């Protein structure tokens, strides 16, 4: 499995406040970004996998909504996570 509990804890520890902080927007955005990159690589090999394509589109939308929420509430945290993950709008 590509995303086990150890990898999740590592992501939450790096981007959240602690390794059990699963609710902060930064931790969720980082987890979504990891999943998006994995699904993107899968779709490069399996271009007719439409259910994965739909899942990828939904994940990108979730991440976008979280980024918009973070931008509206705390612009400095938004800029920090964008820079750290290497995302762009």
C-alpha cells in the first residue's frame, strides 16, 4: 500500500503541529498533495482509468477549497504552505 500509517504520521509531523495533528489545514493539504502526486503517476501509466481520474479531480478540488479557506483566514500560513509544498495557484 502506498500510504500506510507510518507515512501519514511522517506527513502530519512535518506539516502539522504534531504527529497526531490530523485536522489542521496544512496537514490535510500536505496529505492531499501526496495522494495527488501518487494518482498522477498512476494515471500516466493507466490513462483509461476513469474512476481514478475522477478521484484525482475530487482531491484537487478538496485541496483547492482548503487552500482558499487558509488564504481567507491566515495569509501567512497560506504563503508558507504554498512555498513549502511548491504549489502554485
